[in-house]
C-alpha cells in the first residue's frame, strides 16, 4: 500500500502550510507571510474537489500526527500549441514540492513526485516543467528532469 494519496478538500489548510514551507525555503525574506492563506483556502478547496480537473496535489500523511501532512507535491496541466516533441501540446507544471522539516529524508517527496508524474502521463502530457532549487535538483535529475536553455521571464499583474 502506497503512503501517497491524492489531496482532498479537507487537506487544504495543510496543503497551504506546506506550500508556505516551500516558499520560505526558496524565499527566506518572506518572513513566513501567511496572510494570503485565508483568501486562497476556498479556491484551493474547490480545486481539490475536482477529481477530473487540471490541478492535482499528492500528499503523505504524518503517521505520528493525524490530520497533518508530511509532504506535498502539486501541479497543473495546461494546453499549449503543440510543437516537435509534444505535438498534443499538453504540458504539466510542478509548482509546489514541500516536505515538513521534521519528516525529511524519508523519500516522501520522491513518492509524491512519482504519483504526480503518472497523473500527467495518464492525461497525455508530453512534457513536465518545474523550477528547482539547488538542493532539490538531484531529486529531479534522478527522475529524468534536465535543465533546458529556455528563457523564462515573469510579469506580475
């Protein structure tokens, strides 16, 4: 039996907590800013309630702390105009990978990633993209991810 399961609407608060763990690890200056959680919670609950939607989160429960999560991996599936290597244009994007600091080095993030990658495959994704911290890059490389030369820019609206 796998430790990994699909996140449910009741997990939304814990999903946000682990997302904050991830944000704090890559942006240390964020000072644990959590004011946005309350506003995000209803939308996240709604997304987690859509089993056939374009968003999925996979989690591992904390065995010693019922109701708490040990790890999270979340991603979305998008359509982009096809191209060589991905003529169907289905692209997965992994945007939240986090393990509670007290539950690290147990393979939880890897197990969640394997489930998310299978979810992408089942939905016809031709590629999966993510942004990796230096600490996490060996995990992604071991799963087959490789650096690309694609430029990446962002506009905050």
